[in-house]
């Protein structure tokens, strides 16, 4: 009888170990459960105040992520990160952000988001209207090479539009690295503020950095092309106003002219940038940022 008595706890421990998930799986399960709870509350009462539930759930999820990702002892970033998103209410701004921690002060300055291969794989499986190709979701490397990924994953309240690719070498110990020049904005058109945005995969973690591009310079020929397109679009818009803002065909022509002008401008910049005098300094700048995440 004594043997049976002592065997029971051991059996229970074994069963618990069998059903327990990894820390990443437990995090995803907790996040999905909290999201479902809030969704159920809002379905019953769309005006329900879920702020306290949301705050409590996010604090618990952040604690789990802190344990999974850990501190980041990399300058110039803060050692402790915070949740990348700030809402679990579907449809709210910031509710669909990457499952990771952001290391960086609010506002301008170097920003770093860190997640894991496992969490990113799971995040990429969630329904999205980008990155699909014949129903197939992108791999991690394919996603990181797609500028649109950064808008959905870490854009918060702005979209990233790529201006040019920046060739960099993989830092020591990294399995993948990519960098681009682009601007964060809430509308289309030229953006005088350009960032270096890059991603590095190393030892099961994904580092996504964004930082103001100090070496960036405009290219006059590309700016001239854009200004000409904008002037053409302005003429079309005046025609639209003259129609009493009723002729949708003219308005569509205006929109398409603006979009083409913007696309042509970026194509011009991507083609000419590698031959510009400032470009080597821009590449060096991006490489120095990427190397922060390499081995020593």
C-alpha cells in the first residue's frame, strides 16, 4: 500500500509534464484565451469597458514574454523591454502587433523589437491580407524581406514604405540578415524622414531594429520626377473639383497619377542610390547596427 501511495504523486507529475506545453506554447494559449474572453464580453456589450481586463491580461502576457526573451544587454537599447502591442481587443489599433518585446524609448531614437523564431512562426500563421502567395504563408525569411511585414508587425500607428534596399553581411552567428531604407508615415507621398530598418536572426531569436538614417540624402533627379507627377495630379484634381466633386472617373485618374508618381520616384531612388556618393556611408551605418546582434 505504501508503494501505491508514493507512486500516485509521481504519476501525477508525469502526467502534468506530458500535457504541459513549452513556454512559447503556454504564452500563445494564454494570449488566445485572453483575446477570446474580451471578444465574448464585447459581443454581449459593444460599449463594455474592458480596460481593466485588458491591462491585467497584457501585464501577465508581458511577464511571460520577459521570461521567454529575457533582458537585452545591447547598447543603445534599454535592458528591459515592454509588450509590442497594447490591446487585446480585435480591430483596435495595436491589437495585432508582433508577439515580442520592444526595447526603446517612446518617440524618436533607436527602436528594437525582439521575438523568437517560434513566436514569429505562430504569428505568421494568423489570417492576414498580405504576404500570401496562392494561399501559402511566407516563411520567416520571406516575411523579413518584405517591407509590408514591418507595417503589420511593428508599425504601431504608421506604415513603412521602402525607398531602397541596403546590402549588408550577416553578423557573426546569424543565419539571416536584411536591411532596407524606408519611411514611416500615415499617408503616401515623399517622406523626408528615412529610417534604416533591419532584421537579424540568431540563435532562435529575431531582432528587428529601426533607426534614423543619418547618411540618407535625397536624389535630385528622382525628386524632380515626383514633383512633375504631383503637378500633373494637381491639374487633374482641379478638373475633379470643377465637376462638383462628382466625376469618379476623374478622381480615379487623379489617384492613379499620384500612385504612379510615387512608385516611379521609389523605382528611381532604388536604381540610382547604389551609385550615389552617400550610399557607402549608408551601408556602413546599416552594417554597424546589424553587427550589434552578432556573436562576440
